[in-house]
C-alpha cells in the first residue's frame, strides 16, 4: 500500500465515524506512551532522512570533484567534451536537488499520515503504533537506500563511461596529433578530368607509401567531388598559403626514388597517369572513384534504353579522343590519333568474340564518329543521343560497360581501368624520334593484359615523289 492509498483510507475512516456519530476517543494520561513512541519514531525518521540527505550531498560533491578533475585534464585538448561535462554536471545537480525536494515533500506527507493515525485510531490501535512506526521507518530507510543507492551507482557508472569515452577520445586526439606530425602532402591539379584522376590516384598512393597525410586542393575537389565519392580531405587556401612547401616534380611513371621522398610538406606536380604508381592498391583506388548514386542510376537507365528488348547484352564502351589532338599530335609530338581502320579492327574483335554486343560511343568529336564508325549492324549508340553529354556522363557510361575501346589520352585510359574487362588501345602512335617518348612509356601507360593495336603512321612518313 502506498502513501496515497493510506491517506485516502484514513480520511474514509474519519468520514465513516463522523457519519455514525462517533467521536474520537478521549486519551488518558496512560495513553500518551504510544503517542510518545510514535513521535519518537517520527523523530528517528527525520534524523535518518537528514543523514540520507547529507550522504546524497556528499556523493554529489564527490561526483563533482571527480568530474571537475576530468574536465581539468581534457579542457585544453577537448573543449567540446568540456562543455558537455559542464552541462552534464548541471543536469546532475538539478536532478539531485529535485530528489531532495521530493524527499522533503514525502516527509511532510508521512508526518501528516502519522498524525492522522495517532488521532483517529482507537486505543486498541494505539498499542500497535510503535510496531507500525518501526515498520514504516524500516520501509523508508530501505526505500531511500535503494533509491539513492541506485542513483549514486547510476552516476558513478556514468562517470566511468564518461572517463572511458574521454580516454578513447584522448587516444584519438593523440592519433590525430601523430597524423598532423606526418605533415601535409598535396598535388597541383593540372589538365582535365582524366589528368586530375591520375594526379589524385598518384597523390593517394605516394602519400600512403611515404607515410604522410594527403590533401587535395579546392580546384581538384571541385572537379572530382561532383562525380566521385572521394575521401581525401580538401586543403583550405588559407592553410596552403601559410605553409612553406617543398616542390617535387613527378615523371609519368613510378620510380624507385619516389618510395622515399623527403619532406613533411610536399607539393607534387606533373602529369602522372600510370598504373605503376597505384596498381598495388587497385581496390582502394577504385573505391575512391566510386560514382555518386545519381550518376549510377542515370547511366543504368541509358544502358537499359540502348539495349531495348535484347537480353544478355555485352556492353563495349568506346572513347574517341579528337579535339586539340588532331593538331597537337602530328605537329608537336610527331604522332597520330585513331583512324577509321583502327576502330573497325577493334570493334570487329568484340563482334567476333561476343554475342549481342552493343557499343556505347563517347567522344569530343562526335560528328566525325558518326561519319566514320560502321553502324550497319545497328549495334552502335552515341552518348549525345538524345542530348549532349558531359564528361561526367561519358566517364560514367564507359566505366559501367563490360569492355573498353580507347584511342589515346588519359580519359580513355581511366575508362578502361574503371570498367575492367578487356581493353583495346592504340599503340606505337608516334615516330621513334618523337619528343613525346621522353615523357611517355607505353609499358607504363597501359596494363600488360590490355590489347594494343599499332597505329598507321603512314601519314607522318615522307611521300615518295616517284610514286
């Protein structure tokens, strides 16, 4: 029976007696002894409650001292945790004060009940008041020990959890300090999408190989992050300008000297795009170049549309690089770009090897492609149909195909690397004396299992006037 039920029962007894015309019994001097015993029991309750409250306040002070000590330890390194602990301490104090107030209110209720019992009970019941008071006292002591013991245990456990959390966070902070002691490595973003993908992958691999933290510059982040779920942090311009950088130029391929590049604050440069830098961590690189979901869904919708009713289709992505290469290759690098013959040969390879092949063609010279690519079988589809595609659209389409036909350039290279499967590329596309070969190695640019088709260099050779 709780206190509310006891009080209601006492009131009901009083009302019943008044209705019956009964009056409370007149107490004689000899009847004072039970009442004195009851009063003594109440005094004992009050005294014990005061002791309980003192213990509560003492426990609160101990908790505050321990939490303040934790705050002092981590206040410098963990300002957010410091604020959290202050808030927690405030909540703890409010909770304990609230419990004390509740105990005081309950004390008043208990005294009222005892008084009502002492006044309203008969002489016969007064004999049992000491026993009732003792039982009530024991119940109160047990209840408050249980209640405040659980509260103290709860907050002590909470403090232990907080301490453990702070210890873990301190260890994480130490790891961050260690990371910061490794310095900052970055790379200058040059070129377009294919170039910057190569630069990103090279920075990722070399920084990891040399034990440093890699950061990309905002220009590279603006280029790559709208397409891929890259994870390298971006270096803010204000931080970059305050650092004394050590510049380090990279060749297009991996070199042993790159395994131990000195310096904690290194800014790499060049146009690296070779699997020799990062192929040993291929899974990590592919994960860095995971497409955003909206691009995946858009690409899948495009591939479903071009497949139509056909089942078990084999998709072959085709990238034809033209644009500035039409003039740069023959005039500067003494080389050629892919011609109609090369594309016919590469497409014939896949048509002969696979059933139900579909070619998805991307290019920065789509008009030339539509005039020169054989679509007599109705198995060729262009990425600009029905609307003009972007580089992000094109690389997503190529990467989601089963196999790849590339011509030259880093964009086509990344299409083959991301897609996996078989890749056919144009090889030997410069004359032996080309200055391009001082900067470029075929064996470092294309994976060993890829299939190379030699280019037709006859347009670069002197014409025989006699013929």
